[in-house]
């Protein structure tokens, strides 16, 4: 499935204008990490979504929801990642992360 390129958030683009060499290095590292293993794009985005949710990084979580959708991941699978946080993070945290996910899926 072809991956649709999504527009990075405004803050990310602004950072890149101020610090292009840092952003290039960061993106190079990201590309190397993505290519280092056998995970497909969709699985990788679900893993990164789980990490972002667990760390409480809302903007990263929202970005990985969008990236997962662009990689062809079904909304039900994305919501499942948020639901899985209930036993690791607690019910209240799961409810918060589910709101982030649903907000992006319903945008």
C-alpha cells in the first residue's frame, strides 16, 4: 500500500527552518531506525504510537495516529493500542490517550 505523505506539524516545520542541520540529523537517525528491522510501516507506527501514549507525549501520539492511518492501519487497530494502555498506565490514563486517538481519527 502506498504511504501518503502527511504535512508535519507547524512547530516541527518551524524548528526545521531555525535548525535545519539538527532536523536533518534527526530525520536521518529516524530513517536508519526504521530500516534497521523487519517491521512494516503500519506495525512500526503502532509501536511508536504505544511508546508515545505510554510516555504521555500527546503531540507525538497524534502524529503517529495520522502516520498509522497513512500507512493503511485500520482505526480499530489504532484504538486497540490505546485500550491496551489500561493495564500498564491505568484506566484514567487510558481514557486520556483514547481521547487523543479518537480526536485524530475523527478529525
